[in-house]
C-alpha cells in the first residue's frame, strides 16, 4: 500500500521539483553496457540477442543476473554493476 | 464556509460534563431566544431537539468560530460577533440569551472543557485545511514508503537522518516566531537564494528543532548573512572552518541549552539542532554542499552542528555584553570555527601560570609560526576561570595579559626560521609580531564544574575583513 505524502521544499527552489533523468549518452562507443537478467523465464533470450547486437557494434558487454525477480537486487550486485559499467539494460517482464 | 447567522451559536461536545449540563437548556433557548445554531464536535445527536443543530465532524465550524473551550455561547448580530462566553456562567448565559430565568436550577458556574480543535496535532491540520497559513514553499508529493529515505534521495540531508518537513510540522515550527512566514530573512550564499522565515522553519524541522528555538535560529541566520561574517567564502573554503554559534542570555536557559558538562559535545537537543538548522539552510537554501562548492580539504565535525551557550558568571562579563548587547538580553555570536583543541593544565594555581599555558596553546592556531591569520575563541572552564576570578582577574584582564604574552619576535616567526619553510614574510624579521589581530581573540566561559581543562577553538585562517569577522546579533524573543 502506498500513500502520497506531502513535504515542503526546504531548498531555494532553483531546480525542478522532479529530478530530471540522467542525459542519454550520445553514442555507445567506448562504453561498457551491463545486461541485467532479473531471472524471469526467457529474459535471457532477449538479453542474448542484445548482447549479439551490441558486441557486433564493438561495445563491451557484461552480463549480470539477479537471484530472483521477486526481490530487489542484492546490494553487492548493485555495487558491482555500478562499479563495472556505464549503462545497464534491465528486462522487467517476461 | 461557516455561515455567520444572526442569533446565537453554541459549540459543544458530548464528552464534556458542562456541555451535558446545558444540553437540556438548548431547546428552550431556541424557542424563546432563537434562532440558535448548535455545533456538536463529537456526537451527532447532541442538541438534536434544536432544529438547526449540526455535527461538526470536520471541526471546520469550530475552527472558523475560533472555539477554544466548550461549551462556547456566541451572540451574532448582522453577521458580526458581539459577545461570547465559555463554560457555564449563569449570568453570562442569561445576558447573552436575554432569558432572565435561564438555568435557574443549575449551579452558578461550571468550567468547560477544551475544544477538540485544540487537541494535540489537530490544530495544525485544521489550519492547513481551513485557515490562511501563508505557506509559500513548493509542495513535494511523494509516495515513498519512508519519508526519511525520500529526504536522503532528494539530497536534503547532511548525512544524518532529517525529520521530514511535512506541512503540519512546519506550521507548528512557525508558531515559535511572530514573524510572517513570507518575510525574507536574507539571501543565502552561494546561490544567493532568498530565505524566508518559512524556509528557516522547514530546515529547522528537518534539523530536529523545537518551535521555541526559532528566534535563536533566525538570529543566527541573520548574523551569518551579514557582509562581515562572509558566509560565502566560509562555506567554499578548502580550509576547515564552518559557522559556530555561541549563545548568551536568558533564552539559553529558557530553551534548555547546554553551557555545562560536555557543552561542546553531543546530547543536548537545542545545541545540536540549532547549529544543524543553520548548516541545513546553507546546504538546502543556499546550495552550499561539500564536493560541489564546499571545497574543504578535511572539514571538521563542527560542520554538522556547532552551537553552545556561555556559562555566564557574575564575575566575568558575558561575551554578548562585551560585544554591545545589554545585560539581561539574549544574543548569538557567530564565529567561523575550526575544531576544538584541549588545554590540559592541572597544576597552575595562579593566574600568571595559567595565562602562560593558555598563550602557549593559542600560539598553535593555524601554525605556531603564523600570525594575524585566524582568530580564536578561548573556552575557559569553570575550574580554570575560578583561578582568575579568585585572583581578581576579570575577563578583560585575562585578555589583556594574553595579548601581551602572544607577542613574538619576528625572527622566530619568519619563513625558514627554525628550519621550517612555513612562516610570516621576511619583512617582519626585526619586528614584534602579535599572534592575533586586534579583537581576534574571544573568551567565553563554559564546561562542567570538574576538570582543570580549557579549550582553544581556532578560527578560519582568513579571519578579519579579508574573510570572516565574528558577528553578534540580539535574539528577539
């Protein structure tokens, strides 16, 4: 159950109330892309194909797998991914 | 909206014995002296014999009629209130209703009960719902299950958990000052963002302040925003310092500040949260954040919070009075402070020896070979101050002695002297050099009653007009 709460902004209100997404990279050249399998059936089929396509573009790919889709990723895994890649592709459904 | 009828209004609740006492009179008042409107705060059936009776479930009517007690009887004429009475006072009720025989068999007087509008936590909710709160800050809606975590994610925290600034809490905080929430206190660097009294209250909530701390937080912010204090440079510097607050006067006792044991340490809510509120304002309103424009090489734990009260003693003039505040008034002094360096002297029993100890320790401010750079606060503990007081030394006398002890031959201080490259310029070689600039050494008395220990709090090495000058402001309570 989620409930909407209101807080009053303590800041100088110089930036938007909703944080902008990080800017997309202009190109994947020289970047390392992580592919995170959340352990849902057939997610690997999609990610395998992505890896083929990215590798063909000479992008470095690293594969990761969550133990189960029913829980958030373990902290160690999140820290490992953050330390090793520039971008992550995560499959959210089967 | 509450209609403001012509006639009489009774606000009551079943839970109140005095309301129960007058309930049988209501139909009679309505018939003989009406029209009567009854608002019941708890029981829809209260006063049901009166045609115009209402269950004030939302308490909107009670709030708009500014009910403090129940029962409240109000007489309205032409949409304006002309008189009201609280509880049961037979003469008042007879006069307001114009019924000389009203409640003749009831006791002369019975006090009422508190209105439900004033129950804890209710007043702010009603004010937010129905009142004119004059709140202007942006509302941030979140469906986060943990508001403390949401505050972290938004970057509003100094690293420790903050109290989520809900509108109810902010409204309660604003009760600590008479000032208009929309009033601008000043522009907070580095962004020079306008800081209203409301923004101060929001950050004071997050810091954990009580509403009664607000006047001290406001005075501290006003002092910090003066040109002399130079907050912009202070929050940007690669050096250690941050704003420290020294409080004087009756407000320190009124709000329970610590000037005694562990005065410079943790554990006192007022000390901890007033200093923190100022730093959160710098961070959130001004945008002064470490790793961004705050370029401190090491910083100091005092940048979380650094605030304490002077242990005022009738024999030694309090800091605020030395700096022009009238006796009996409260004030804060802002000082650009580094950390605390202890002075352990358990053997000096005469003021001359102890003053020499202090001077030796003060020489280390910034670097023993630097002079006229950083100011300093000398915090003298009660056991040490007793040595001076018993020998008849005032604070001013101690300051004078220290100033003369803190003059050094330039040849010891210049760059290269003693085989140390650091030091003052060669041109001072043949001169006598004062460690501190005039007015750069402050003395306060604080600490627990046991311990022959005092402390040096070094100032920012850019003290004085070049950077930061300490500033004292009266606290208006």
